[in-house]
C-alpha cells in the first residue's frame, strides 16, 4: 500500500487541489471509455470541494456521465433533513451539475436502517465491480475523520470495526445515538484509492498519533484504513497537521 500526505495552507486550498485531482481521475477513466466509482464522505469538510466542482470550469468540464456516486455512510434521516449527507451534497454539487440520475446512488436514510443496510449492500454489489475477495472495489473512496478518530460511521470501540462479512452495517453515533448506515472495512480496504479529507485544529491530536504510531493498535478507526492494493492519501490543512 502506498501512503501519501498532501499539506495545504488551509481548507480552501485543499478543496481546490482535490477538485483538480478529481477532474484528472475522471478524465483518465473517460479516456478509457470507463466510469469511475466514487464513495463520498459526509460531514462538513467535503462541502468546499463539492462547491468548487459545481462551478466552472469543472461544472461543464467534467464528463459527469463517467462518474458514479455512492456514499460511504449516511445518517438515518430523510433527504431533506439538515443532518442528511445527501442533502449537503445535493445542495453543494448535485443540483448544479448535469449528471445522469442513474449515476447517483443515494442511501435511503428515511428507511428502516437494517433494511437499508441490506438494500444498499445489494446496490454496491450490483454497481461496483468486485475485487478478488468478492467485495466491491471502489475506484475512489473519500473519508473524513472525527475528532474521536472515527471514519465513515465506524466509531471507536464499536463491534462494526471487526465486521468481515457484510458490505454495509447499521451503526450508532456514540454521543447522539443517531443511527447510521456505513460501509465496512472489507469494502474500504478493498478500494483502489482512499483519500482522507482532514481539516481543522480539532483533528490534530488524533492525526498526530496516527502519523507517529500509524498502526492498527490505535483505537482509532481511521488508523485501520489500509487499502491493501491501493493508495492511501491524506489531504490535510496546516491546522490539522502542523507537524507535517
Ligand atoms: C458523517 C461522516 C463522518 C465525517 C467525520 C468528519 O456522516 O458524519 O461521514 O465520518 O466524515 O465525522 O466530519 P467533519 O468533516 O464534519 O469534521
């Protein structure tokens, strides 16, 4: 596994570089007549990146018909709820671009979580080519990291961390009790490219530990991300990684 760290002055510069990297990745796939499968992260950090893609030159310059969007996790709320990752992405990006409806695979956060975890597992099985181990192998997964070191909706100490069979699971936010649907580590670690988007001072202590110790003994789900045959990238701003 290749590991790369990219450090930016601030989250705006981070988002700008990511938008360029995203366009290059789509162009490469489109040139080969293929589509790129992308799992999006939620929370706040990706919003600036989405907003840049929703503007020229990316809005018209990216061949959206070659992009297939999925979510790495979703909060179990309706799509018009402010907590919805889909809502954030739709407001910041999807409602501004000309992407085929069939290329956007939303997690139905409004449905019963257990049913939806099963249904979305099937959606991934049917729409994301499998790797050798039979699990979906995304071209690119975007992940955030919580101050507690969680990623997607895989939280420290949760039983979902040791899931080895299922593609999606139901998770619960340790503080709010909010139900989530999340992809699991067999899927995350099966991706060709995984990129963490991490900005802000609050993320510093956990990132510092991961950087210094960097092994699976840490209690942080983010440190358990190891895309075996792929690339692991950290897009960081200086507030999150002053020591880099
Ligand atoms: C979610 C996410 C979650 C997020 C982190 C970081 O649905 O909340 O997918 O894993 O990426 O909590 O969130 P911020 O970007 O808001 O710091």
